[in-house]
């Protein structure tokens, strides 16, 4: 997973252009969230409305694939995507200074605008579906890109053809990413995970079958989602052992080392080797062999 850049800059991109932005996969507990954009010359807008683009959720998979291939072949259209890995989503939402899903979405959308501008596309109007408060989002975008007119609206993918096209770009890209998903884990993993949405019975069964008491879930899972927390009662407590440098830092701050419980996971076991996880002692393996951490060679 990663990001895929738009094609090289066409001649029409030096004319005033419009862009639509939409996402796919905001709600699922599995797989990436994908932001897609579609842009074209303002003069091509009427033609764009005749290309049968519609909200991707209202189209069958075969039709979405067909329309995606059509827009890719259309030399009067540019497009791009930002694929946000599930691990990146969880990392940002669980770190000390948390970044919520709306902020992640805003940054992804603005990143697509920035990439197009950096390519030299003369963007004058951008249309987006609302994320959070509509007016606050519009103001935020306008402050970041003062030379662009922004239209932020609910159900923008069903109101504006340029956003409908972007929704197809995002949805097809996410679907293909899931189909072609190559697990980092060496274990055999079942691909029958359903829609990936938390309420899908097939997805729930898949999560139950693929949880691990120590390692949690496969990399496809957004473990920051509340859905995953209900499975954590079967997880064991992980005790992180410290090194000498950790102990010195911890001595200054007198703070205990974080455990999985601090990011929302409950555990069935407590106590035992608590002294090692507290930073007061190093791993016995290193102590017995008189091994120390070297920062310089």
C-alpha cells in the first residue's frame, strides 16, 4: 500500500481547472482508507457530466471498474489517490498526541490538492464531501489555499460529477488494494472477511478467527477501532523490558513505562514480573550475559 501519483501534466492543465475529492473506506475496521481526486479543465465540466459518473456506492463493482478504466483512458481527465494504510490510521489515532479521523481525512484531501498544484495544475475550484462541520472545513481549506474556491457539501458525490468521478477512483482503488492484499504475516490468512465493516457478521467471524493472544490482529486490521477492543479480553499482558538508558531517563521522570492497557486494551493478567516492566530492572537474558546497549561503535 502507499500513494499513486497522477499522470504527467497535460496541456489543458494550464487552463482554469476544477477538482473533486472523495474517500472510500472511512468506516471499515479492515483495510486502508483511500482518498481519490479527479480534475479537469473548467471548460470540460459539461462533457464530464455526460460520462455516467455517479456515487460509487450506487454502482455495481463491474460498472465502477468500467468507468474507472474509461476515465483513466480519457486524456482530458487527471486523477490521483492517497492510500492510508490501516497501521498508519491506528498509529495516528493511538499516539500520545492523537490525530483523529477527521484530521487525517482533512490532511489527505489537502495533500491531493497540494500535489496537483505542485504539478502545475491551475486549480480554481475544488468540490468535496463534508468531513465534520461543513463551514469550518471550508474555511480551513480556504485559509490553506486562498486562491481556490471551495465547495463543501453533504453528499457531494451525488451532486457534482467531478466528485462522483473521484468517488469511483477511491472506491475502485480500495477494492483492488483489498483483493491484492499481501499480508506481512507468514501465517495463512483467510480472505473471506466480508465487507470489512464492523457490523458485518462475516467480518466479525474473521476477526474472531484471526486474533492472536500476544500479537493481536493481522496488519490489515485497524486495531484502534472500538470493534477490536471487545476482542482484547483474551489478550495476554505484554511486559516491555528496559535498557540502562531507559532506566536513566525513567529515573529523571519517575514515570512507569506504558503498557497496552494505556491505549485501550484490557488484560486478563497483572502483577508477576511487574518490576521489569516498570523500568527497575533489565531483561534477565542481557543481565546474565553482561550485555549492554551501545549507541556508538
